[in-house]
C-alpha cells in the first residue's frame, strides 16, 4: 500500500515525531508496521548503537553503528535526543537525523518506553505526538504473551509485571488507544496522524499566506 489514496497536503509542512509506547503484547509493533506500509512519508527512527551489526543489517538504515568511544563523544556533544545503556551496549536517538527528516516534511515514528517518550518530549515538545497503546484486558494481554513462541510461565509472569509498570504511565501521553480490534485501533492511530499534521505550527506556508491576505506582502 502507499499513501497515494490520501488527500494531498496543501503547502509545505514540518514533520512530526509520532511516539508509540505500550506494554509488550499490546500490538504496538503491528500497528507501527501498518502505518509504515501505508504512509511513504512516515519513517522509522534510526537509532545509534554500540552493538555489532547482525547479518543483513545496514549502517544508516537499520542502525547507526558506533564504537563505544564514538557514542560517548556524541553524548558529550549533546548529539542525542535520548539515550540509554542497556546490557553493556549503548542506544540513542541522534538529534541531527530526526531534525533533518522533520524539516523535509517527513514524520518520524518512535517505538520507545515511557522514559524514552518523556525524554523526547523534553527535547522537542512542539514536535512530539505521543500515543499509548492499551490492551483490551489483562487476561487478553496474558493470552497474547503466553502464545508467543518460546514463552515460559516465568517469562510471561515477568512480562506481566513489566506491563503493569508501563501501563501506570499512560496519562503522560497525548492519546491512548485500546487495541481490542486491530483494524479499529489502526484507523484511530491513522486519524491521530492526519489531524496532527494539520496543526497550525506545522503548516509552514500559513504565515506568508496570512500576511498576503492582510496586504503585508
């Protein structure tokens, strides 16, 4: 699918940062893939990392692969919107790549937890649109996690505890969607994207248009 069936935006616009969070198993990854398939001008954020590339991973497309020294220098230079140290590896969102995409009128999709969402909002509050994906019930979430390949009762129990901690932060987000029906949840997510694109601050030609209307140009 492409976004050719959608009405064309009039004038130039600044892209937005669409931040999605959810507990594991609530459907965030599936919804993200659906959005990326339909909208060619929505791009997944590319993180920098110090972990080695996996087979078929491409530098600059899947990740920006950095040495630990390079990453720490980027931290010192304030080049990240947010970053974290996980299992002896560093991960971070380079500011320059995101800003370039926004200026080009592309929307950048982020798959982060509530702490990452907070950090992104603190750095670029006018650009972030945050959405929390909620499961229809705790029982449904447990069933989804149990059915995952390789799941054990211990893993499910740990993920359920993690899920409850994540859900506690849902009020921090601009929007919340209950993913009871995947297609309904996706239509709601899509409407959020399309409406947020129309916000006054993202319409780059409006100032000149209004000045022309008032005879100032």
